[in-house]
C-alpha cells in the first residue's frame, strides 16, 4: 500500500512538473488590477467618511 | 477501466445538481430572506 | 483546449502562480467583506433600512401637521420648517417637488422620515451627494446628523414622469 | 465520408453529410471546413436567425444611445424631455435585454450542438422560442415608440405602462426560457447518445453556468412581470413598490450575470480560436464558474442598498455575494484567461521579457483584439467600479447617480458587447459561411469601439461622482423651484461622455455595416477554410 501511494505521489509530482507554466506577464497584469482596485476602493471609503452621519 | 474521479469533478459534471443549487441558493438568500424582511416591517406610528 | 473535452481525470488542485493569485484574491475578498460589518459598527454612514409601513394619506397628513407646527419662514413659496433638535422631521416626495424645505442645526441628530405619496423617488442631497430610495407605502427613517453648515439642494434621481428633472427641494443647515 | 452515398447536395450546403452521424439525422449536419467541427444544420439555422435579430436590436438601441448621449451632453442637449425619457427606455430594453438575449440563445445552441457533436434537442422548441422572442421584442418596441410606456427599463411600480409593454417582456422571457430549456434538452440527449466522452468542454461548461443563471433570472422575471401585467389591466389592485424592486432586480441584475458568464465563455472560446490557448487548470476555471452559479445572483441586492424595507444584515450578506465569492470567481478568470494566452504564445517562442507574448499577440485579428480589450475593460473599469459601488455603505454616494450607468457600460458594453462583436468575426465566416469585406476596417473596429466606451464610461463615472443623477433630462434644472446645478467638473465629464459616445457609435455602426454586408453580400465560403484574420 505505502509503495502504491508513493508511486502515485511520484506520478502526480511528475505531471505537476510538466504542467508548470511560467506566466510572469499575467502576474504583473493582475497585480496592477489589484492595486488599482485597492486605491479606488479605499478612496471611496475616504469620500464616504466626509459626508453627513446617517444610520 | 474504472477511473477514480474526484468528487469535485463529479459535482461539476452534473449540470442538474448545479441547476438545482443555482436556483435554491439565490432564492433562499436573496428572494425569500428579502420577502421576510419586508413582511416583518412594523407599522408606522408617526410621532 | 477549451472547446474540446478535457482528459478523463482532469481534477487537480491549482499550482504555481495560479495558486498564489487565488490565495491573494481570496485574501482581498475577505478584506472587502470585513469592511462592511466593520463600518456598520464603527463607521458613521450606514443605510440600515429602518422603515415602517405607512399609507400615503397618513404620511401626507403628518407632513401637513409638521409644517403647521414648525414653520419658520418661506422661500419661493415653499414653507421652511425647523424641527426640534433630536426630534422627528418629515419630508414628502411627490410629482414634482420635495416638501417642505427643512432648516436643521449643525451637529444635531434628527429622525428624518421620508416617503412618497405617488411614485418612487430618489432623495439625492447635493452637493453633499448622499442618495436614498423613497417608496410610496414605506416610511424610510434616516437618523441623520448634518456635520457642515450651508445650503443644500435635494434633487430627484429616480425617474418619476415627465417633470422628473424639475423635482427639487432644500435643506438649510445653520 | 468515404462510403457515403454520392447524392449531390440539393442546395448550397455542399459539405452536408448525407448519412446519419452520431445522433444527427441524415442530411442534417455538416463538417466545418475551417475547424473540422460538426455543425447541426437545425442549430445553424437558429444561430443565424438569433444573430440577425440580435444585430437588429443592437442597431435600434445604438441609434437611441447616440441620441440620448447627445442629450445628456449639456453643450448639445439634443432631444426634448419626452423623447429623451422615451428613448432611454427604448435603449435600455433593446441593448440590455434584446441584443444580448438573442445572441445568448444563439451561443447556447452553438455550444450544446457543435462543441458536443450533438443535434439540437428540438426544432419545434427553437421555433417557439424564436417566434415568442421576436413577437415580444416587437411588441415592447412598438409600445414604447408609440408613447405608451415611458417608464424606463425598470418600470418601477406604481409608474404604469400600457399592458402590452409587460406582455412583451413576458413573451421575451418565456421565449428565452424555452430556448434555455432546448439547451438543457440538448445537454441531455448528447449525454444519452454518448456524442462525447467524459466531461463537457470548458466553453460548454461556461455556457451551462450562463443557462442556469438564466433560469433563475427568468423565473424572477415571470414572478414579477405577471402580477404587474395583471395590475396594468386593473385585474390586480396593487403591486407593492418594495416587493417589485426586490423581485424585479432578480430579473434585471441577474440577466447581466448571464452576460458575465456568456462573456467569459466567449473569452475562453476566442482565446482558443485566435491563439490556440488552452486552460492551465480545468478545475480552477470550472470552479470559478461554479462560484458564479452559486453566488453571483445575490448581487441583485446592489440595487437595494439604500432602500427601505430590507435590513442591514440582508444588505451586507447579499451585497457581498456571500463573502465576495463571485468576485473571487471573476478575479480567477481574470488570471486564467490571460495566463492561457501567455502560455500559448510563449510556447510559440514569443518569450522576450514580461510582455513579449502580449506584443506578439494577433492584435490585427478583430476576434483577438475585441476579446482582449473586453477583458481589460471589464476587469479594470467594470469590475473595480462594480464592487466599489456595490459596497453597502459606499452606495450612499452612488445610488442612482451616473456612476451606475458608468459602471455597467464598461461591463455590458465594453465587456459583453465587445466580446460578442469579436465572436461575430468568427460566427459570420463559420456559421453564415461568408467572408467580411473591408477587412482593414474590421481590424480597426474593436479599437474604435473600445476607446469610445472607455471615454464614455469614465465620463459617466466621474460625472456621477460629482452627484449628477442618471436618467435625468436637464441638470441645469431650468424652471425648477430650486436650481442646484452642478459645477464645471461635472460638465467636463459629461462632455467626455458625449465625445466617447460619438466615437463608440461610429465603432458600433462600423461593426453593424460590416457584418450586414458580410452576411448578405459577402463572398461565399464553400469547401474551403475561412481566410484567416
């Protein structure tokens, strides 16, 4: 049993390696999205904090 | 040859189950809960 | 290929940059979802939906009574009404005016009841830019504290027929 | 094909397969000469019909778009109030409902037949669906233009339109629902007849997600429109305003989630067709679609964030789509789609630096440029503004201001419509079997449209940040009791919106003229592959 599991893990690791993709451009693109998102989002909270109080 | 299919893959291969979940989840969370909120609104006393 | 059937056993957990991105995105989503309950308890601007069922006739009668007892002036033929600080104020949206004009004290808190006697309207306070929905049959109560002095206009930003763009009102804060 | 009886095809479909293949009846399928994919001829007929009607609605809505944009540009202020409000109603329904629904039913037929190697489930249902949708759309448009339904797309009660307006919407909704049922029927027979092995392709999975969301949408549509229709004929005494808003947005917002799903599926489809991209991880892409199915429909709550009647817990839970799980799904697609393109391009040897792969991408192919611009506009403008506006408390600053249309023009127009345009650059050669004329113009068209929509969306968004209301004829408030007015900043932004709208309209018209010319007069594609873009 443990041997089988080991084999399976090996196969998986192998597939894993093969399937590894390098996508640095996409990473930069998505990080730019995340940063602009955060800036716009928190700027809006700041604007909200400046209006009348309401509940 | 019986291939062991991951349970998550089996879920995603079942459009009927996804259809049922896709109707039930928003109906309970959005529609029904919304109706309950509206129905439980008290009458105005207008002081 | 996304247009062909995938291999038989395609399920595998995400790996590499994809996995990192999912983790990062999930963390950001958690920040987003915590912000709302956080603001609900710590923030000063919340729309809690505090509201009561009311008939348009009953609401209009209450507004009339409010105008009669609290009127202090008139501008452009519209009564200016000053509620007592900490008390209730009433505002009626109808085709096509906000009635009456209100005079409030800065940093005092009011229970502002808004409703409509006909169609749906949009209460939009300018240039402060605060917006709330106004429905017939619903007494929408905003517990509101003006924090700045000045003259503010109310416009209607929910379409209510051909005169919609003429529907305006006034709030003066002293 | 080898031992097929050589019966000469009786009409233009020269590569029609004359013996039964899979679950196709004899003479009811062909093999695409470009992709080698099988095409069900019944499905092909309805894809064509739906695409044509979609483009007709797009043209009608587009003309209205130009006129209302020129009215909201204060320096031009073109229409009188009656026609401004009337055409705003007309524009909304033709663009947000008719153009998109016709295209989506076509996409569902395509995905479930060609990509699953199956025949369409029912020709009768396809006819019923198509006829009801056309009848409904015509009824709605005639009622609006006849001046009997100046109620905006949302038709919030107690604002009342002529009963034919509601009847038309019910017809469109039921017709679409029948089309969606035909899709599910095809999924069923394809599985039963074993026309494919294992799991459905990713694009079909995305289409399934869109179809599921469409079912929820259309059920809400029936739930709200039938009582309202009865009320418009005085059979029902009253429809509660708050109840109407709650259920109507189960139709109004959710129909836009159908678009999101359909658009993302089209991204995957066009990425594959134009760059040979394949998804890095099926589980991740499909998992993101499952998150859409389960949670994206809660976002209808975004319209009720400053409403009376529903409480803070309901608002916070639903507006976060249950902890923003549907936003997570969009962010996942926002990674997996470009990552699949990047991987495919790098495999082809475009390995220079961070963005060498992107620079070398087929930017001259309108199918690619439309898809990638759609991805960027949807993500960077539509996504960011949408989540921000849909935050419960921030909505106080944005509800019913021009920020709202600013947001959804970048999602539905810059995102979905642009992606569908990219799709058309393949649908016409592959399904209509016609070549485009003026291919140089077609290459430019997505850029023109994208630039226009970006300017317009940003103009609207920032004008809305100054408090400018949506659906409002005159922000100078001429003749009003109190004249609030807006500052010069708002006017500059509205001007930007106007300029953007004109550019986008030129882009739209270019697309429609090119497509109509190709469909009706384009060079026929017979027994050969399409000319690559």
